[in-house]
C-alpha cells in the first residue's frame, strides 16, 4: 500500500504496468500444493543419494579417558550410513505419530543417542524439513523498472516530461555536447541542468487514507526552481511561486494514478508529446515513484 511521502521522491512513467497484480484462484493453489506434495519423494531420494556420497565426518565426543590410557584418538568413527538405514529413518520420520515436532525430537533423542550418530540426526532433520514443508506460491509481484528515459525530468522552461535523458560528451571551449536517444547536438551546461531529474516532496496539506495520499508538491531539485510548487498552466505541469492545487496519488496496486485535485473534482495526469499534462476526462496514465525506501 502507498503512504504519504514527506521526503523527496522522483516520478517515472510506466505505461506497461499491469492493471492489477497477479493472483491465484483456488484451483491454481490446489495444483501448486499437489505438485509440491508429489515432489517430496523426489527430494528425499535426492537427499539419500547425496548423503550416501558425502564423505564420512568424525564428531568430537566428550569422553572421559582413564588415567594411563593412550589418548591419540578418542573420537569414534561416524555411524555407518547405508541405503537401507536411511530408508528406515525416512519411514519413521514420515510416520504420522512423529510428524509433530516434539514427537520428532523425542524420536531423535531415543534413537540417535551417541555423538557419532550426528550424521544420522542431521539426515533425519533434513527429511523432517521436507516432510513438513508447505507449498510456496510463486512471487508474481510486479516490479517496475526505471531508466533514464521514463524518468520525469525538467524540460523546456519550467515544464516537465520524459524521454529527455542526455549523456554528456566533452567538447572544446565552454560548450558540452549531449547525445539523446533521438539526436546529437550541442548545448550549454546550463541547458543540461534544466534536464536533470525532478525531485519533489509533499510539503504542505499532507494526508493519507487506504493507501492513497497527497498534498501540495514542492520541488526539491532544479537550482533556481527549488522551493517552487507543482501546478499547471492549461493543464501542462509546471512550477509556480504559490501553491494552488494539491496532488493526489492513487495506489492502484502495480502503479499510481496521479491527479490534480481528486478523482471527484480534478484531472488525471497523462504524458502528451513527452510532456506531463493534467487532462480532464483522459484515461489516467500509469506512474511510479521512487524514494530511499523503494523496493
């Protein structure tokens, strides 16, 4: 769910965001659970093979050695591992009578008491983990991707838009060349500063409810425009010296709708000719925000 941002964040356009998050119905969940249960035996068989191939390890025992008895090697060999022995452990662990963790621990204490049987106890624990494991639904959460071109930036004058990323190329003298996705040309360093990323924050009138939030947006980047407020002229998003209309961020799950005012009395934000515009009656654009807590 969304929450009120009172620290700086940026905005980026995400028209490919899905309309809603992927969910699973009862039949899909039942199928995933059935496949998980069916795969348990394969995982146990693989564990048996792995255990049989694992090199034997000695485990230290606190053995009291009588005086005069040589102590060159007081560590007993690990318990012998055989396929039949492992199968027997699997059968016991899978038994309904010890599927409860307390009953399982009691079985371990009574069956593998010697220190050199740690290898068998470890095996039993892994089998128990497989036997009691539950199916996990695949992670289908939508994760937006921000790049230089879908990020909202300063455009011409005090307006804002996308597809304006520029890469600096050094030139002689007091000019810098910039190559965009669309062309290659010269601009001054001052022009480049006007194309930096737009950062804003809710600086006044902040509110939040049911994942939706909003307030008056103040610019926190942009040099001489820093401290001005986000508003619009003929719908085109721009900077203003005074705050007039608040902005609402509607949490749609995979993305945000951004409105000047509210859905009841305002206009949705869209991208028109690579520029941000609030347009009455338009299909709301899909946007994301990114701050220090994103992802």
